[in-house]
C-alpha cells in the first residue's frame, strides 16, 4: 500500500509531522530530490511590484522561497530551491515511496514522468530572452495541478541538460549502518572485474566523483577506516571487558566515528555539506535505540568506556577531544563573518552529551544557540524515526551522490538507490546494475 499518497507534497508531510509529538515515522520510506544546477525559476516581471525597488531588490523579489510548489501530482512535485545568492532553481521532489514492490512500481512510474517532463520542457511553447528559453509554468499542466500560474522556468537555449543533483532520504536500520560504511568503502582487492566495476559505479553514485566536486576520495577512505575500526573495537571490547555488543551498537559507533573523521576534514561551505551521510534523526535518539545493558555500559563512569573506544580508533592528531568538532570552522557565503561559526562545540561535549540524551550537533541543542540555525538539517528530525521491518530506523539523507546528471541518468540513480537501500535493510548483497527482485 502506498502510504502518504493523500498528502499533496513532501513539504505538507513535513509540516504535518511538526504538528504532532508522537514518535511516528515521517519518511515512509524512500524519497528523492533532483535539483537542477541550471534551470531557474522566477515570477513573471509583471507579477512583481516594482515601485521603490532597486535592481537588486527587484531580482530578489522575483525569486521564490525554498520549497515553493509550482505544480504537483500524486507522486512528485516541481518546487523552487534557493542557493546562498538568493537564486531560485528548479527542483523535483518525490513523495516518500513505501519500501516494497508497490513502492518501487510507483517510483518507476514517477521516474518515467519526470524524465518526460525534462524532455518536454525543451519542446514546450516558449519565448527567448538573451539566449534563455522561458517557459510559462502553465505549459506543464499535463504533469500535475498548477499551483503557481505566475511562475516561469528559464532554460539555457543552447543546452537542454538540466545538470541534476540527486539526493535520497530513507530509514536505515541501525544494525545495517556498519554494512553501509563497508559498501561505501567498496574494497576492490581480489575480485572479478565485473564485480569491481559495479562496486566502483555504486560508490560513485553514492559519493559523487572528482569532476563534479563529490566527496568520493576522502569519504570513501574514512568509510573504509570506520568499517574496519568498528570490527576491531567489538573484538577488543569482548576481550577486555567481556561484553558482546550488538550490530546496532556497531552501526551507531560507525556513524559517530564517521562524523568525527569528516568533521575534522572540515566543511567547505554550509555545515551539512561536510558529510556524505547526513543523519536527519539525531544521535541521541539512535543511542536510545541500543539495548538497555549497552546504554548502561557506555554511560557508566562518566562514559569512560565510550571515550576509550572512540579514542582507540581515531588517528593520533584527532585524539584531543577538546578540539572543536569542525576543525576548520564553517565557511558560508560571507567567510569573513562565518568562518568561525560552530567552532565552540568540542568533540568531548558532543560525545558526552550523547550519553545523556542530547545531540549538541543540532539546532535544538547546540550550545551557541544564536548561531544554531546555521546547522540547517543536521539532526533536524530529532527523535522521529522511520519503521523498517518492524523496528525504528534512523532517517539518513544521502547527500553526495553523482552530480550534474542528465534526466535519464538521474532516474537511473533513483531506481538504483531504491534497490540499494532495500537490499541494505534486508542484509542482501547488491551492487549497482545487478538484478534484484523486490
């Protein structure tokens, strides 16, 4: 059954979730976003009040706010996304598809429609201004209900490729997060060429590539390090303290260490850009999902065992927990103002407060509250989780996938990501391009 079909858009779904305090899923189960790096969205000039506006103010007045819906249908909507320079770009956003056969069928239907939309946009009735093809939003009524008839979509006249940046969001079982790290690492040794090729392709689609500024190299190295370190830690804990820790702990530990390693590498722009796997469910909620005896063990003696485990696997240059979480600070559009934002959150503060039920790396709990809004979607869903195979599952956003795709390749990404997440949650081995029965 397709849940949430009655919702008009993913934005409405998020708003509805904020109106309830129940610990219920708000992501059911796999959703996608496809942001265009070239196709802009503007109001028609005659729809904007010009009196008293400077040229710059008029340019901004023509833009839409992030999440503004242009048109929508049962499975996806066309929306505006806004960059740091207040420029609105086109973004297609799907509803969250149920992680089953029917959900995959609906995703395929949506993928065909979205690819058709991108092809049609370059053939639709239009006029041209300064080598920009301008299409009235009402020309897209065949794809859904028009919500913003005053909108127009602007495409480069010389090239129809929208250069899509894809993202996926899904609930991942805590016990499978460690496997996810291993899949990202994608070791290549002693395997048939066909398997190596599929692994490399899968990693590229998860983490991006060098040519488009993806996180592939460093993120993959750290993922491999984390996957190996977690296995070693569990063996040492059993040997030293006689404790057998669960796969859920291994997943939690893996993601915590991954965050620390990536935070040390720094953020090149806004905070959530530092990580390839963004935890929308906060870490304190993940900690609460561990077995009671494990939580008691980790938080005992001022979290001494927890700190010892973390310190044992970090490189020597990162063992000083008084260091800030973001080692290089955060660089936004105005670096002279923003470069030191968030540096006052130390690794020790973050790690210790997790054991007490607070994730300081979130807008809600960050110690310097007046700057906390810069965290954007880090842990923004708080204690909200998905439900996968009957258990609470943290919601993870896959942020760093292969970028600047044409429409056909972007829809291939969606299908492959669905299969990857479906297989991951069930413990199946799956590599890009293989057949998989859902």
